C-alpha cells in the first residue's frame, strides 16, 4: 500500500505518469523529503558533467516552488506536493540531457531584464553585458537611432533602449524564429514603440548613413571548434549564431565593411569579439577607415568589445 499521498497519486496515474520525461526521477524520489530530493538532484546533475549542479538544482527548485522559497518549503512539508515533484522531475530530465538551463526555464536574466529564451536564439551571456556597459559609458542621453545586427533574443537592443529613453532602435536577424523571440522580449519590456525588427542579412538593404550607433554580437567561433563546445551550446543553440567560418571572422568582414556606409558621420559602433580576436578585428576596422578604437575587457579581464567611431567624412 502507498504510504504517502505523493506515492498514492503517482501509483494511481501510473500509465499517464510514465509518459512524462521525468518519470524515472519521480519513481526514484518516492518516499523522499524535499531536502533529500535536492541532494539527489545535485548528484544527478553532477554525474552528467554539469559543473554548476548546486546552482542549477537551486534554480530548478525555485522555479517549481515560486512564490514559495526553498527555506519555507523545507520548514513546512505541506508546501511541497507530488505535483511539484513531478514538475521538477520533468524540468530536471531536460537539464540532464544538457538542455541549457535558460531553455529549460524559458528565460534568462540579462542586464536588468528577464528575457525569454528558446533554442532559436543564443542564451544572453554575462560577457555581452560588457558591450552594453561600454556603450552606456561612451554614449550620452542625446537621442540616438541604433542598429543591432544579428539581434537574436533582442538582448542588446532591449538593454540599451531600457537605459536610454530617448533612443530608438532597429534589430536585424536572418532567422524568423529568432525575430519572433526578440519581438516577444521587446513587448515584455514595453519597448515596441521605440524599436523595429527586420529580417535580413546583416546590413543588406539598409539605408546609407541612417544610424548613430551600431552594435553586434555576431557569430565568432571558428567552424572546426564547434564540435568541441559544451553540449548545451553545440547541441541546443543555433549554429547560425555561433559559426563564424574558418577563422571565426566571416561576419566581422561583412559587418565592418558596411559600417562606413551605415553610420552617420561621427557615429559609434561596438562589436563583441572572442577573447583572442582583438588584433584581427581591430585590423579590419582600421582597414575600413574607422577610428577612435578601443578594446575593452569583460569582467574576467578578457578582450570582449571593440568600440570605435566613424570619421566626420565617412561614406
């Protein structure tokens, strides 16, 4: 006979429950209290090579419990139910398959925003906040019309517009699915009146000298490196947003060649780069006749952002 309501519910719906991705975990967790389930989950995540197993378990449990905290649920077992355990098991099963935590939870904090994430876009990364910070430090509140090339989730576009109420912006992406995610994020951040989205390949078809600021986090991973990436990136994020060609610089060559045409005289640009690409990207920028170059680090001290300006007579 089942000894708890949790076990009774699982057994009474055995056929239906067996269809759930987390069913093996639900079975393993029968008879366990929440604290024991948490320890079991941490061990399981660690066993598949997830270094942040403790953090991931905490985030997964917090998502299931919200608005109740883990401390409250541990203190009052009545706040933990078999439905919550089943939901946690389903989420954990995805994470154990190395689906990125952001995709499992459906969102990712970036800057001061909480952005929707799907497998159609890159997960916004803390490294990219270095680009946002660099722009905000160098561009004042004077009205700017900005362009985000390869906008993906819309993270950079949304972050900058959220900090500069007088700015407007446009995001471009080749992927219709990515643009749908970006549209949802701009709506959630109440930025649609100041932002537009366009499907396209980099700057193709955009008007000359139309932008005060151009930003981009383009694909910059060399093609032969992709196979060695973590499963979360290699198997679950879009290759279109990762593969930078043989040397990782294909997108930069296209974007940088267009900067003098797209920027207004004196306009600024900021490009995210790989940690070892500063010299190569800055050489491309200098060859295009752009100036006032800086290479700025991320929080780990790695080269991360190339910032510069168009000359007063560009074009």
